[in-house]
């Protein structure tokens, strides 16, 4: 060591390092800061002491951004806050972030400018993927604050971190037209098999395929389907029945017609699951999707199809019938009405002119 700075007390010149060094105590441990000049060390020392007094002090940490993301995902999974499928989806998002230049930097050293530079490089992803990436980064910083690694998050300052917009157009919600729906129903009527009733239920209730495949006999009574669970996958990708629906709002009740009730009734087997493989196993939703594509091809429906279109078809028919968006949101199991309005904007817009005309006709009668 060497000489002590005048009046600084804990600031000394380190001859070996050829740098000035300041020391202070935090939680019973001796901490040090270094600088080329006594003034630089004094400023660092004063800042540390002020932060201790204001409870804003954090120890130096080498935890990287990916370390924090791992803590965030694993802790939520271990605490049963997310399902295995949600954990797998988060892992996919984390793998994208893993490719960023900031991924393996200590989170304490990453600047807002660096984050924005990385976000500008993900514009080739879809808007939904960008939202997931942005959300995971924001959650990682919140986790770091909880872990007392950071004091504040750059995401907490409005406008500091910019969420980019995708270069790609959002996928348009595609449903079967009324004509195509009739063709599809006719195709179902031609050749009954073990999957036929699943398609009837999907197109006339808007239920997700996974929800239909997880139905039990006890879920249907008084012409109402009580949706409580869905087919999902475990962390190894094996099909299983989840203990909950896809979202918390997914637990819901759907009134059904006698047609659908009778379809379900003939499949009821005591208190068992309604739709199972011959060996008692669960049906894979991808099997239903492949079968749906074949049916549409046989029905001369030429557009690119998937089973989720049956849900969109149900929603579209509901909107065409004049159903209130709030009611539709409940039937579809959306978390909020904004999801419904944003998902089916184009469908609602098709009927905007009719609704405006109703207003104009009403006003003309009054004036």
C-alpha cells in the first residue's frame, strides 16, 4: 500500500496496482473501488456510501442476462406458476435471446443502448414473437431487481427501451366461409369415423381441439359443456391431460344445441374421457389436424387450412349473427375483450357499416 489521501481517510494509493483505492464496509464485508485519480475514487466511494444509506446499494454481480432468464423461467416452473407447455414456449423464446450479443454479458453492465440495438435486429420475426422476446427481457430485469442484483430496470422508464414492429404482416385470421362450412359439413356426413364428432363439436362450439379431446362425461350436463382442462404436452413432448385450461379464462361454460348434445351423448362412456384411442390413450391434436386437411381437400376447399380455423369459423358465425363481443369473448375463453376485438377486427369491421346505418336510420326517424 502507500500514502493515504488528505482528509479522505479510506482512500489510499496502491503501489502494486498503480491505482487509487477506496474501501468501505457493507453488511460486514470490506468493499473496494478503484480509479486512476484520487478524485475518481472519492466520487465512486461517495456514491457507494450514499446508495447504502438510501438502500439503493447492490453488490457487484457476474450473473449474465441468460443466467437471470434461466432463474426466471425455472423458478416459475418449479413453483407451478407455468405449465410444462408454457415452460417449453418460454424456452423457445429464451433460445432466440441466447443468440444476442448481450446474452452472456453481466446484466449489471448491459446498457439501454445495447438492448435497443439487439431489439432492432429482431424485426424479421413476427409481432407475436417480438412481443414474447420483449416481455422476457422485461421480466428478466424485474427478476434481477427481486434478486437485488439491480436497483432499477431500463424497461421501467417509458420510451427508454423501444419495442420494434415486425417487417412481416400479421397473419390474418382465416375462417371457413359459409359456403365452405356447408361443403365441410357435407363431407363429414359422407363418411362417419372416430374423429367426425370432434369436428362437429369444434365448428359449433368454438372449443379448442385440445379442450374437446380432454372432455369427460361429467363435464356435460343440462345442455352445457363445462370446460375445465385441455390436452397438452409434458416437458418431454409426451401427450397428457393438463390440470387446467390453456389460460385462466379458458375455464368456462358453453351452451349447446340438442344436435351437439346428442353427438356427445352417444360418445359418453361412464365417467371416462369421451374421446380416446382404442388402446385407451389420448388422441394427439396433430392427428386431428392432419385428418381435417384431408377432409377439406376432399370437400374441394382449396385454401391452406388447420383445425384452429374451426374455432375462427365459429367466432365468425357468431359475429355475423350479431352476437355481442363481450359474450363472444366469454364463450371463446379469451382473457379479456381486447383479445377478441383485436383477433376478429376484420370480421367486426365488415359489419361496421351495417351498424352505422342502423344509427342513421334511427336518427332520421327522430329528426
